[in-house]
């Protein structure tokens, strides 16, 4: 059902049971027979802004007409239908719903467009106890193109606390994409959408973005703010703009139980989602969504039981741009996202424009709160922009857990970005809002490792307890020089290993060549051993029948053991090396060696090691220089976690 076929003039002219009318024209009932509806039953319950003098031309200020239409609709238990038009709102339109009152506002999608003054904001509905409100199929767009603003697009406010128990809000199919996406700015210092103090708010298919050329230094507090509401459900929403928070859900006292996000995109905020709950309420679900943030993708502080699954995480550092001026050999630069960096950071220029030659600078150091200077290799006068290649010393996180109990993190995809000091999961309760924070019972499984980081992908801080981590092997793009897992000495019960216990397998024979030769090798990545985990390496091969001396060594980092093989006989050999981690960079090893036809087999050796876990550990078999050509071959090798 739409009303596209009815002219705006008709909406102004119909007499609708007390709605002001010019009385010029009233369509006959037969005009709506195709709809199967009676004109009186339809029109008598609908109010439009045109009834109260709205022009909808995008030039005339329709604030008063829209406000009067809403007030009349509320007073007479009507809905507000918004026909196609461009309604300019220079003033905030506000209204209050009474106790147990229901109110519906709907339009024709993007054709029903409200052009909102960025400073004053668009709409604010204050809900009384047990009231319900639905806002749908509208475009609410920022109108301003020459400066920043401090308003909001749509604000629905309930009574908060226990009084919000039966206040429900449903917002769906709202378009907040400006018609001029190159220059329009958005609602800085506030939010595009706020639904606060309500129970069971349902937000679906809301899209918001600022213009691509909007100044990056201006940013909202939160693009979507549902703080003070609980049992929230958000699905298929897309929010992209500069902001402190892409999505903010903070609650004090009453709790956020039943917090669900499904199939959403939040991009370019410092914190993609900021969730804070002093009551540590149960049931959070963040599923199949995309977070592309500047500092943290998910910040979760105060949670009991939940799931983070199937999301894509990206750190949006490649959009950082600097403008610079050079006078003589001094170059001063200002960042459009300076908050990402710390004093003392070093940078290397990646690409340059505006005439700054790639050889005309040295590495530079940030020295101030908003600018840095460096010395160029010439004394030219020029200006322009450039981007950076390396990152801040700031540590970035995809998922920051500060206070969580019973959470499953699984099947997430961590994309390659320029944030090399990055942790995929940073579980550290020291900064929690709770007086007695809890960080325990955490399960991490089958994440897709595609990041580049000098830090361990997963970190568990002091007091973290009872965590199980099973990660997929990093993809070709994934590089983790800090290893996969790092745990504070005060963390307990951290069990970490790849989800596939078999780390390496080779069945291509390698023969000795008369000199010291490395046969098969597997490099165990740094910090892959944790807790009391162990490694089992199985080696096997063959020898030939001659008088040449044959010696084989087995290594876990430094040499573990070597064996002299029998001469004058052909046969097979097999070795099993088991290494158990006994402490930080300390291990216990046992090696069992068998040679077919040799006496006193098997030969068992054992001992201790102190191989550093901060670097790769080579697990390999080698021959010695006296082993003649093709005297000894290694035919296979398997390395597994135990």
C-alpha cells in the first residue's frame, strides 16, 4: 500500500474528520476502489504535514508544519503519513507520547525526505510509560554543507531504569545518506540515531554516512547510541562516518541483557562498538557484521555469557592523511586523525603528492599534540598532502575484553591492515569499570588469521582465568612475529593450540650429499607453546649397505641428540622426539630412536632445554660431514601439537 498516486494537493485539501481543509476538492470513494479501501476509513485516521501548511519544496522551513502535524496526530490518536517531498527542518521537531500511547510515523522511503539542520537536529520523541513508537520508510538527511553541527537526526527517549520496562521503539528502513555525498557533513558532536531509555528497541535497515569530503577533524560522539536501553536488537544497519563510537551501548545499574547485533557495518569510528554494563548482564550476540575502526573494533566492559561470531574486523589506518608546508628545510605536518598517534612516534612516508619528493625527507618524529616537523633534504618551498606507511606505537585491538564471563569468540576474520601493533583479542581486566572485575571462561575457536602484527594475536592479562584458544593456521597474508598467544604470569588456565594438531607433514625423501646437510625442517612459530603444551616430531628414513660412516642429529632449536648408524647393512630408521613445555622458555625432551637390525634398540635419550619462545624454534634432522653421498635418507616427517 502506497499513496504515490495521490497528489500533494489532495492531501492538503481533504477534510479528514477535524483536520484543517481548504475544502477545494474531496475525491470520491470510487477513486480508491482499486485499493479495495474506503476513502473515509483511510483518510480519517491519517495526518500529513501538508494538512498544516508544509510545502515540501526543500526551500521553505517546514519545521512548524511538521511539528503541528505530529502534535495533532498524537492528540487525536492518529498516525503521521509523510508523502513524497523535501521537508526542510531548521528547528528541532519534538513531541511527547503519553502513557500507554502508540504512535506511528511512516513515509515513502527516500522520496519522503527531511533535510535536517545539523545544529538543532531533526526529531526528538519523548516516550511516556508503556508507550510504543514506530518510525519507518523515511529519509532523514543532514542539510548543512559549510560547517559542523551538534544536533541529531532521530532521538527517541524513554524514561530509563525500571520505568522503561514496557516502552518499545521500532525504527526501520531509515535512510540517512545525504543527497550530496561529496560535501554534506552529518551530525557532529552528537549522534545520527539515539534510542535511549527503552526496552526491546528494534533497529533495522538504517543507513547513515557523511559526505566523503566532510572534514575528518569533525566527528560525532556516537553514530548510533542506544545507551540506557536494554534487550536491544539491531540488524542490517550501515553506519560510516568519523565518530568516537560507531555504536554506543552503555548502561548503569539496570543492565543490557539481550543485546544482539546481526549483519551490520560500522566503519571509520575510533571504537566500532563500545559496550559497557556495570550490572554484567547476560546474553550478547555480535554476529556476521563488519567493523572497520580506528583504535578498537569491539570494546566490551561488563558481560556475562555471549557470543562474537562470523565477523570481519579491519583497522582503518590506511585513510590517514597529512597536510604539510615546507619552508627552507623545515617541514611542518598536521594529521587529519592525529588522535591515533602518540608523542615520539616515528613515521615513514609511503606516498607523496604536492611536490614533496620521496628522497627529500628523513624519518620524522611526532613532537606535539597535533603536529610534527621534520627536516627535508632540500630548501624548497612547497605544500601538499601525504600518507604514512608505518603505524603509531599505539596498540590496537579488534576485541577488547575488560570484564567478561563466559564468552565464545569464533570464526571471525581478521583482515590485513597497517596496524602492526595489533591484538585480535586483548583480554585485560585491569582497566575495567567494575569494582571486582572478572575475566574468565573464554573460548576462542577457528578464527581466520590474516593480520600482520608484531604482538601476539591473543593476549590474556593478569587475573585472566580459564581460557581455551584454538586458532587456524595463519593464511599467506598472516604474519605474527609476536606469536599467537601471550599470557601474563598472573593469568591461569590458558590452554592454547592450533585447531589442527598436525603442524607439518612431508613425505618427499631427502638424501645426504657427503657434507653436513639439513634434511627436513619445521620452524615452530614464536610463542606457539603455552601452558603445559608439548610438541611431538616423528622422523623416519633409510640407510644403504656400505662402509660409510652415518650420523644423524635431531634438533629442537639447539642440538638434542645424535646417533651413529650401523655400517655394512641396509635398513630403516625411525625417531620420535617429544618436547613438553615446563615453564617460560624451558622444556623437557625425550627422544626414542630405532634402527632396523641394530642391537640395543630402541635407544632412548632425555634431558632439559632452555629454548627461547620469543623466536621461531627449528625442529629438524641433519647429517654430519662424514656421511657419504646417499648413505642416509630422510623419507618423512610429521610435527604435531600434543
